[in-house]
């Protein structure tokens, strides 16, 4: 069988159809992920576009190629909209879509009226190059550490933008001397092969990006307390080892806060377990306001929480604990029912311990826990510093 443009068109159309099917399957499996539906429709539109190009003998050529161009442009805009939704950005507005439609249809109408295949090819390539560059920018700026698939897909679209920019330049340089009916500038075979590679690669990128997102969700579920969103005890143990090692390497102090919500059994008895859950979430929100991004905060169990304060001595950690205690009391008082106050106060007791030289994190937590029970014994709603029996705590 002779390998010509028509043969290549059939092969690319079949590959595009298979990739469209893969995107549809991806969408059906993960309907809750934003943007995946737009990816599926973008893949579907590529199939009739290629069929129209292949069927240009059976209908007016300018009409079939113009309709194919509209479908291709619509598909890449849908892909752009899908990527925006996927990374958490707003969907393309009606104004943006209208401007894009004008940008595509106006030059296409001019090319159609002028009966210029060269102009049509050049304008089509420029539209694809522009939108590909916009997609590349979205993905490369949004990609974070560990999101290799998103970064790779962004670079794919950057290369696609460069390819179609070159494609437009070549189309203009060739002028209106047709090489063949389906290959007016002699570059169609290369373009179709590039389309084939991009379609497969981008579809794979979409699948991998979805996998990355699902893995992040699973990692979060495995490491976070489902009620409060704080680290769970298992994840805390892993992170704590790294934090301690970093503190030792850099000769920095590290302090532990052990926190327990006061009268929590009374809270559950008075408000029910739903009310107790609200109190736990309110305390975590207060901790988020007070603690720094580099501090490690964990729900240790029940109404007990622990925090690691990097670079903080015992005195500084005690000041942070006092601030957290005050912020939580203030927020709880604001949320309380003034007309029907509960027979207790919303408060937290805190034990503070600074990691000593050569000490393990478990030992420091035990000392902070003893300080916490001392705070409880002294009337609750207070912060107590661990008594090391060695004077001031040493720097790690």
C-alpha cells in the first residue's frame, strides 16, 4: 500500500478516535474532577475535523477545510478551558469565548472569500500556536513540586506552539503554489505526524495529571485527620523525624506544645458530639491563625493536639502557646450563645518543652505532656513550661 497523505489521514483519524475514547473513559471514571469533561469533548471534535479534511474531494474544498478549522480551534479552546478548570482557575468567560470566536472566524472568512489555501493554513496555525502558548503558560505556572505530569504537559503545549508558529511561517513563505490538493504547501505530512504525536502525548498527560491529583487526595486522606484537616498521628511521626533532623543539622532550637481542650467531656454532654466536633474544628482554625507555615500541627488523639515549633526556644514557644490560648478563648466566646451560656468555659491547657541535646522527640513529647497535666492540676486554661530538672533547656 502506498503511504500517502490519505493513508496518513486515515491512520491519524483512527488514533485520534482511540484517544478521544480514552478521554471519554477518563471522564466517566472521574466526573468529579473539574475539566476532564472539556478534555473529552476536545478529543471528540478532532475526529470529525480530520474526516472533513479527508473528505474534501466530496464537497467544496474551502468549505470542508474551513469547517475542519473551526472544529480544531473549538477543540483546542475546550482543552484550554478544561486545563483552567483542572488547576482551579475560573472557566473561560462568555466574553473571552466570544473574542476567541471572532479571532478565529474573522480571518477564516477572509481566507474563504479570497479562496486562499495558504492564508487558511497560516491563520489556522497561528490560532493553534497562540492557544497552545496560553495553555503552556497556565500549566507551567500552576505546576508545583511533585506535579511532573502537569509540567511535562505544559512543555508539550509549548513545543506545539513553536511548531505551529513555524508552520505558519512556512505556509506564508510557500505562497499560493499548491503541491497537492491535500498538501498545498508540502508540509501536511509533517503536520499530521505531529498531530498524531501530540494527540497521544497530551492524552497520556491528561491521564497522568488525573493520576497525580488522585494520588494527592489519597496522600491527604492517609495523612490528615478527616474531621479537622490537621495532620494525623502517623503522618506527624514521619514529619517530626525530619524536623528534628533539620534542627540538629542547623543547631536550631525546637519546642513542643502539648495541648488539651478543657472540659471536653462536658462539651460533648452539653452540645452533643456534633457540637464537640465544631469545637475541635474551631480550635484547629485558631491554631492555623497563630502558628507559622513551618510549624507542624497534629491532632494527637481525641481532644489532644501537639505542635512542633521550629527555631523556637522554650520561652518563645510559651509565648506562642499563650497567644493560641487567648485566640481560642476569644473565638469561642464570640461563637457562644450569650442568651444560654454553657456551664463551663471554652479553654485549652498547654504544656511546653524544648528539645534537649541528644533527646528524642518522644521524650520531649512526654515532658510536654507532663507539663500539660501540671497545667490541668493548677486549674486549667493555662500554659506550663516543662521542668527539666536541668535548668534552661539546651539548644539542639
